[in-house]
């Protein structure tokens, strides 16, 4: 009677706890067979093997009873719990008793509908542990059976309540309790059947922590043994309906008995236990409620903070589910669509955008969902009310759940309309002269390079440079406004004299060009001269500016494209022709001829001398300082530019402007580069003495042939290994011509060099012909404003506009700017006022040997 009373009380207690904590589960099974392999893991009293190796325990005896009724043959297969699950999944066993269903197990198990047994889990500990609630488990070592429902539940508890639990996986409950007795763990999580039986006569106790009321089943592999499951269901319902059946005899047989209990007092013990459990449950529930409330408040605060951050970002941020319905959108999205945020959630693109735009967005979204890859692209939106077009840079990434399942996509769309407009304006400045709206030097180089690349020219194609004589004198006399109007009218007259397919532009300052494509039937030079004379007559007619007539003269240089091997030689020949015209007094036309060819012969003599100077080590380095200044004109030296110098024994000082292009065109730059690098490495200690701190750079010019040399990167790495300080202090200056041939290869090389710590600067920015996309793609630190813009900064509004634009562009891209060619205090002040604080030029310091700067 005592055993039955305890059994009834436990069933009542199971019912009470189950009302508050019960969470149903499910499992899966296999087709019935006459001979069944039964997985058996040690979990007494529910499941175990007898001393004779036969199926035993509550669930074991029940299965034996049912098999006798059905005529099945049972073959026990011993295994650990996790191993049993794997064997069942693999079909090595047919049925597994004592299975609690979980969402994961439902994917590969089937079970019957009538639970075989109700169970719950407890935390057991040593009697001196003082573990009374879930929070006492913080940082405690808790033994759990690997793969068990107790393990999954405690992991969820630790995550949900932010409680650090140290779970120790064990193969069985018995092993977990042995570790508890040996003090290798602080507690063990077990079902009440095994735990209550095990602790009898041992210095252990069941703590008040009770959790996970669970229904237990017999499980089979999913989709198999359906007749077995049906037979078990019928048998269980029949046995449970009869209180005198073998079902209840088996339960009573395996229930633990505490010999210290006396029949007359059991009711008092039971009532006390119920009261204590109720109080413990209320306290535990209040503690959980308080902790949940705290966590909820923290989540609400975090969510509000995140919402404020996301709504303050100047970008559209949104989340879509796998059906492409919006699950979240920030305020920027709502502003774009002119809808409240609430009216976006739950809708899709077809309901929010035009059909073509929705189809475009869906295509991109489907790509992300199908590939699981990040996608970045440009998209253009048109405001339905104003018709304004806005350009967005959109990035979309897949969203996954903690278990790896794809649950949607997250997108960020940034409005880049203003940036694109600025880029377009800068590109216009880079390709066209803002004063005359004619092409500039870069455009001419592009056209010529294309012609020579395709050999698309004949003997009647000419390049003409046209220079205004004494323009500086006129500009100083009448002012820059009059000079600008004159330049505009000159450009218009040249343009009007040329055909539509002939290209006219302004090289800079007072120089214009005409890429003539006129085809004369006889293709004679006399026809061209007649055409040029007509142009000269038109140009020398008085210009009417501000009510006053101005007469000016012009010097013209002409070269046949057919007589030059490439665009560089053609431009040099045309420039040389103009200079010859000016030397002749101006107001004339000069054709590139044999006399000018003699100039090239002279260059060959200079080339031989340069080769000798390199081999005999007659070159040297001069260092020109770079400064950082501010509005108060306080300057600080921040670096040097290393410049090559050559003093020939016979010819004396040779300008770098003469021998550097010569070396570049004749493949000598790698040798010069090695000389400069070796000299800088030798000078690095002395260079350090020229600065008050270690934040300085030494800039070295690198040409196209140098950076594209096969051994450039290898040589640089070896030098950095030999002198690690180079990585901190070296800056490589490259011109835009370096970038035009193979941008991908140059970009890869520059990124490898940058990874070493070496910095890059873009030299002579604004004078070349590269795309502005290079500034976005390549790892530049500084833009170097060409001295050509600095020279006339105070007198030429076009130069000032270009300098302003370059500074604004650099600031927008996070780059520094440094202006070269600063020769007056006024130029310095104006550059600082425009926002360029790094300066270099003769006014601040001329190139000098290093010994000079060690003293100054």
C-alpha cells in the first residue's frame, strides 16, 4: 500500500508540474517485422539489460509483454544513447524504447500516439551543494547525456536567460552520477526514474529544480514498422485502461522505495514536500519572471537604440523573407517610398514599385537566395511624384538562422546620386576645358593614342598646336576677365574653321590644338598651307571684348601623324614646332622638319652620356622638403621627395626634365629606380634625424616601366626585409599614365605593395587621362595637385576651380592632398584657404643634398 500511495502521489505531482511546464514533443518509426532488433541503453529503471542479457526495465518489460501478445521476437542490441539513435537512423536496429521527441528527431524518427510513460527531469547534486534554483547553476559543471533532451533544454536555458552553464557531455546517466560522486562535476541532469533510484543510500539529493515534463515513446526509423507502432498503440491504451493490468504492476515493481519512511507519517512528508515544492515553484517562477522582465527591458532598450541608429543612417536598410515580403524597413526606406514604415512591412516589391522596377529587384533578390552569395550593384529609382531620378548603390546578403537555414535577405541601398554628379563634374573637368568647353590635353592624348593604336591615319592627317603670342602681357594689362573672354573667342574661331570630324581643344593656358582630318585630293603640303593661312587670317582679325578691339598674333606648329611613331613623339614634335615659331618671332607657322630632327639627334648624344653616368655612378639625390601648414601659417616638415640630379663633367648640370623622359623612353628607368632605392636605404638613418618624430615619409617617383617590371615587387619585398623601416616611411608617387594599360594588373600589384605598409600618391593629378574610378579602386593615400594648376592659381579661375574640385573629391574619398610648385607666399595662403594643407615648392624649400637638411 505504501508503494501504491507514493506512486499515486507522483502521478499527481507529474500532472501539476506538467500543467505549468509541459511542452509536447514528437518522433518517428519504421514498419513492423516479426524479428525486431531492440536498441538498449542503460537507463534504469526505465530501460536496461538483466544479468542474463535480457530486455528489462519499465519500458523493456512492457515491450516484452506486448511482443508476447503479438508474437514478435526481440533481440537486444546494447548501445549508448547517442549511438542508439545513430543505429536506428542507419537501420541497424528496428526499435528504440525510451525516446522523447524533439524537432530534430522528428526528421528521422516515427512514434506511436499513446505515450508509453510520463517522465520529467531533475537536477541532482551532492547534499552540501546548496543548489536551489536555476541561477545557482551559473558556472557549475553539469553532467548531461550527450544528445539527450536534457542537454538541448539546458542549452536553450543558458541562451535564453544569459546564464553561463558548463555542460559536460557523458555517455550515460550512470557515468554522470559516478562523476558527481567523484566530485568531477557539480551536478547531473537526469530523468526522475533513474535519478531517484540511484541516489538511494548515497550522499546525494534531488534539488528543487524540476523541468521538462516529457512523454516517452518507442521509436522506429521514419516511414518503417507502421504495423508495430499501431500494435503498440492498441496495447498501451488497453493496458492503461485497466488499473490492475501488467502496466501498473511493472510501474510499481520498479519504483524506488525508501526504507526510512514510516507509514503513519507518509502523508505529512508528502504534504510537506508538496508545500515546499509549491513554494519553491512560486519563488522559482518569480525569479524567472523577474529575470525575463529584466531581459525583456534590456531587449526593448537595445531594440530602441538599434532602431534609432538604423533610422539615422543615410541609407535604405531592409530585410525580406524567402517569399520576398518586407519584414523590416528603416525610416529612410519609408521616406523613399513616401509611406509609413507600417505600410511597408508585409508587402512585396510588386505592391510598392512599378512593374519593371519590381521585376528588376526580384531578379537580384532571387540570385542572392539561390546562390547564397553577396551581391552589389547600381539601381536607379524614379520618384513617382517629382520624376526625379536617384542612383543607389545596393548591397544584398543572405540571412541564415543559427542552424544554417536560409531565412531571407538583408539589403542596404545608399543614395550615391550626389557623388555620381560630383564624379561626372570632375570627369568633365578632366576631359574638357571648363572655360572654352573644348577638349583638354587628356582628350587629345586619348584620340591620338587611339589613332596610333589602330593606325587610323594617313599622310594628310596633321596635328597642329596653336599658341597666342604674348598672352601673359595681354593678361597682365587687361586683366583675367578679358583674357578669359579672349581664350573663349579664340577657341570658337578655331572650331568654326574646322570640320565637324576635326577635333579642336585647349592644351592649357594660351595653347590650343587641332587634330586635322582634312583630306585634300592632291594631299600636298601647299593645300594644307593654304588652309592654315586662312586660319591665321581668321584668327588675326580683331577680337571685340568689353567694347574694345584687341589684335593678337599666333604661333602655329604642325606635324604629320605619318612621320611620328606614336602619340608621344607627335605631341613632342608639334610642341617643338611651336617653339621654333616663337623663336622666329611669332606670327608664323612652322612644320616639323629636318632641323628639328637634329634636336632628336642631340637627344641620342644625351642618352649615351646618361648610360655612362649610370654605369659610373655619377648621379646623386637631392631632397625637397614637404610641409604641413595651417591657417596661422605654422609649418611642420612631414617628409621629402627624393629627386635625381645629374652633373655631367662636360655638359654640366642636366635637368631631370631632359634626362628622365629620355631614360623612360629607352628602358633605363629600372636602373635609375634601383639607384634611388639604394640611396634612400643608405640615407634612412640620416633622414630620421631631420624630423622631430617618426611620422614622416620619403616620396620616390615610380614610372610606368618601373612598376610594370617583372622584378619590381620582388625587389621591393627584398628591400623591405633588409630595411623594415622602408615599409613605414616610403611613399611611391605614380602618374596617371601608369594606370591606363592594364588597370587590373596594376591594382593587384598596388594592393600587394600596400599590404607591406608602403603608401601610394597619385602625382600630377588632373593633367593625365586616367578614369576617376582609379581613385575608388586603388589604395592611394594622397593626391598631388600638379604645379601647372598652382602656377596660375591666383590669376586663372579655371585653375582655381580645378584645385577646388580636386580637394573636394579627395576629401570625399578620404584622401590627403599635397600641392607642388608653391613658389610664393600668396599661393601658400590661397591653397591653405582652399583646404590643401600639405605643400611643396621652392618658396618652402628647394631640392638640396641631405647634408643640407641635416643642418637646417
